[in-house]
C-alpha cells in the first residue's frame, strides 16, 4: 500500500466519529424523533438512506450491504410515511450540528473553519463513479456554517469509502453475514455487529462456509490464509479511498489529522464502546 492508502486509513478513523455522532448523541436522536423517527434504527435507516430519495428496500439492502433483508424491509419504505427524505435530511444535519457544537464548544471557530475547508477539499476529490452513497451525499447542498460543512464532508468521505469497501468484499466473494462472522472471529466484539438482523443459524452457516473455504479453522479461529485475504480486502478499501489524500498531499493531510483529532476524541465520548456500527479506534 502506498502512503496515500495508509493516510486514507488514518484519516478515516478521524472523520468517522464526526459522522457517527448522528446516531448516538442525544441531540441528534432528538432531532430524528422531532420529525417522527423514533427508535435508533428508524433514524439510522431514514437518515442514511435519505440522500437516495424515497428509496424502497432493495437498493438500500444492496448499498448498506450487511443488514439482513428483513430488517431493511421492516424499515423501508415505511419510514417515509413518518418523515419525507427531505425532513430526514434536515433532521440529521440539524442534530449532527447541534451535537458537534456541544462537543467542540472549547475549540476556536478558526480551528473549525480550517478543518472544514481541508475536509471539503478532500471530499471534492472523492470519485463518485461506482460509489452510490458517496455520490448521493456529495450532491447535497453545501452547509452554511463550519460545523455543517465539516459534518457533510465527513459523511461524503465515509460513505465513499464504504462504497469502496463493499466493492472489495464483493470481489473477495464475501457475503454480508460471512463478513460479519469473519470480523467477530478476528476479534471484533459481537456487541458491535449482532444487531444486523441475522439469525443464529445464518451466523453458524456463515462460519461453516468460511471454514470450508479455509478462512477459519474448524474451531472458528482465523487461519493465516484468511488473515492474508482479509488484509487484501482492507488494502483494496484503502487504495479505493486514497485519491482525496493523494491530491491533498502529506502536509495538508497531516494538518487535517491534527485538526480533527480533538473533535474525533470528543465524538468517541458519546458513542458507546459496544456500538452497532463498529466505530474504529483513532490511528496516528
């Protein structure tokens, strides 16, 4: 992996928490509830799918990748009877900005403005082709204030990266539940990943398939071959997300990392350790 690929992974761990406050901060949750989206998963599915318009379940099952289809069909299109996509978009931005304002009140505005400008410069270089969620978020109107701009750029970049990660998983012939089963076998807490709607029989069948392909031992431990193959998936994900950081360059990328670090650390304080999105730890 080249330097831009390594930078892509490091910066991801710094901007992902900015997006994740959308689902966990009380102010963000209250903003979803104010438009009728009560409960974690209603806000999650409506807020994250809203850039696609009033989508049915099928494209969201494909784009979100790792949710059991029945879990998505339970939420969509029913959530659009509670809130339109436009209302969901306003709610997620309002809640995210209020959350970030609470988390960053000690930082000077110049810090937030500089971070927003650099993150927007990176997001402007994100390739939209083949990145459905990334492109849909990139097409949304630019935020008016620094925190809105910062959050929107972070969201565009994380969804663009996620689209590339899905492509890498598909290329490795991993289906959604196999991917989740692999991550748990490789050490991720089951608390992070069990809320995706898959039945225990499906988890067991996925583990058996991974063992049959040589990714896991009969006891469910990762094999050396499995570890190498999944490292290749992660490397492909980083490579697919590298262009913005290659254009931004090492100096500006490092400056952005410095600016995002206190914001990301503040974000981690309101996101549970056993969160259902598998939020990564900060990397330097």
